[in-house]
C-alpha cells in the first residue's frame, strides 16, 4: 500500500501543469538629490514584492511624519533615524503610483521629501542614497566617488583593449612567430579576368597576403542577387598540382550579405607551398550551390 501511494503521488505530480518560474529581480543601487523647486519632477522609487527597498538619507528624519499611501498594501515598513525600508506585499499595477512623504527633523529647508512609488518589470531599487541638497558636501562626495568608479571601470576597459591589441596586433604577430624574416607580401587580385555568373555574386576587389607559414585572401563581395548569401566554406586549389590548401577559417564582416550589400570576406590558410604559387578560390554557402569563384590568386 505505501508503494501504491508513492506511485500515485508521482503520477499526480507529473500530470500537474508546470507553474511558470518567477522572473528574477535585478537589484539596483542609485543616488538621487531632492528637487530644488516644486516645478521639478517628483523622484520615482521602484519597489517590488520580494525585494526590500532601502532609502538612506543624509539628514535625520522626523519618524512620526512618514505618510505612505496604501500603507496596508506593504508587507514591511520600517523607519529609522536616517533610513526608511519598504517592501510591498504585491507588485503595483501597470501605471499605478503611490505617494510617499516624510519630513526632516532639523527644520531646515527643504523641510520634506516627496517620492512616488512604482513597479517596473524585473528591476527594483535595493538601495537609494537620498541627498537633501544637490550641492551638499555628502552629495558632492558621492558624485565624486561615482565618477572615480566610472573612471576605474574605463581604465580597466582600456587595459583590456591594450592587452587584446598586443595579442592580435602587429606586436602579437611578432611575438607569436607568425612574422618571418621576409615579413608579409601583399598582392592585388586581378579582377579584370572576373566574369559575372548566374549566382550574381560580384568580386569588387581583393588582396592576397603571404608570410613564411601562412596566407590570407581578403575579397570584397557585392550581392547582386535577390537572396541573402553567407559564405561558410572556402576551397583554395593549387592550379599546378590540383591539391587544396589547408583552409583554417572563413570570416565575414557580417553574418549575411543581403541583396545589394557589399562585405569583406577573409580566408585564412596554412602556407606549406613555395611563394608566388597560383590558386583558384571558391567561396560557398551552406548549401554549396551558390558560390563565388575567384581565379588566379597568387600567394
């Protein structure tokens, strides 16, 4: 009997409709200064069920002065000396706005702070630092700290770009041994021999680059057809021996070449053959039926 009950429970659980997982809430931190005049917009504070919003003030509060519209709809409301914590029992409806008003205890201007509470999809304010005056020393210190954080992030981004440039730029080529004693030789592809085909893929220009151990063919292609084209494979055939060169990769500036567009396509190959060898290049799409032929490529 216990085994039968267990089996019945598993069957019922499998038959029950799956409940959608609740959307993850993104907690954000913000800084804001109170408006200098009544003509300025009232600051918004984003609240959400399942997340506590902390309003942190730079001035002591009059704890008895807090007026919260629809307070019965909040699961948690706590007022401290310089802090107000809020958590609604349920999200506010689309377009719904609840008012929040409180006073400061020192009697200086501005005497009060007014906010509107809203709910936004998937995001809420976890921590909001509220400054009574935009030009107060705490507000300026916070703005300076934020600017320093942004500058630090930019410096880290710049360092990453420099590292990437060193790895993939001319220095990286030299350090990796990809530049031999003879350097890189460039040769323009003669497009005067090019004939227009039924596939309506037109070679507008091209260049072949050759180093001691590698080669790159770079061609600019225009799609005069009515369908998109995406090169995914390349064949580079030696015109003397009939052998194919080992292609390492095919890279396009954009994933698909739409009708009327022009893009750059780069083919990277190993170069185990003598310099100035002549090849026949074919660029193919995934179906292999629509191709671009580039004759007489010298590497």
